[in-house]
């Protein structure tokens, strides 16, 4: 059972995250909304580092939704084959682009309710795009956000979707900054294995799991 953070602790955690990560953005490389959406779709269960290796050649071959909509499936697969689940992702990328062209006049919609209508775009992907591109006050929960929020007692929900709902309700504002803060904090400090509790963590006093990480 995760011990819940108090309202006072939640506010203190928020302040520290905003202080440390104000202005933080995704580590995915992109130059426009189309490239961001494709990169976020590829990043599911794959590292940003790997996605950034894959996308230059992909974007050179298919620089916009129109070209991707007409792409050969096997060619797309070959370009993203080092990405996890590349077979399904290749299919979804082409279907997404076709839907953008057919249903949205070639323009990717900047509305989470419309984004989720695209193939391969779930709520988390849509929210990440909105957070990064527009600074929307939304929460998206990946493996890092899930881990960090539970270790800090910000959530005790069993799923990513329910965790996002809890975080949205409890944190209320600055969600775009807090999402990115928890991603980076989880990626580099509050790691799944051997978290840097003693050397780099600035939230030790709020951690509900620190006893389990002490050296044996």
C-alpha cells in the first residue's frame, strides 16, 4: 500500500519540481507538429535516444503526412526496424497519415479528442503532443511518471490512466511542467534500479519508498 502524500507535501513537491525543471521540454528531436507526433508514436516502449536515431532518415523519406500516407509499408518498416514493435508502428504511422489527409485536410488536429481518432494515437500520446507543442495543462503517464508518482505518494492508482486522473486532480495546475519534470526525474535520478537517492535526489524527504533502496 502506497502511503499518500499530504496536501502540504504535494505543494512542496510541486514547488521543487517547478524550480528544478522550469522550461524543460521533451528530449525527442522534432521541428514541427508532424515530426513530434511521429516521434511520440515511435517512443512508446522505446527510448527517446533510439527514436532520435531512427527519425532523421524517416523524416527525410517522408517529410509530411501526405508522403507518409502514400508510403510503402515495407519501406517504413525497414526505416524503423530498430524500434520496438516496429511492425505495428509502421502500419499505424501510415494509417495515421492517411487519416490526417482524409479526415483533417492534411493538417494534424491540435485537439486531444481529435488526435485520439488517429490510428496508433491513444490518450497518452495525444496528451504528450499537446503538452509539448502547446503547453496544455494535461498529464500523461509513462513508466517514469508512474514510478515517480507512486514513490512520492502522489498516486496509488494501479494503472497509468487512473494515475493520470489522480495526478490531474491532486496537482491541478502546471501539469505540462510537472509531467516533463517527472519524466526527467525518473529517467535520470529516480531510476527503476539503483535510484540516486543519496547523491542527486532533491525530494528524499517526501519519498515513501526510500527504505527499500538503502544499501543492504
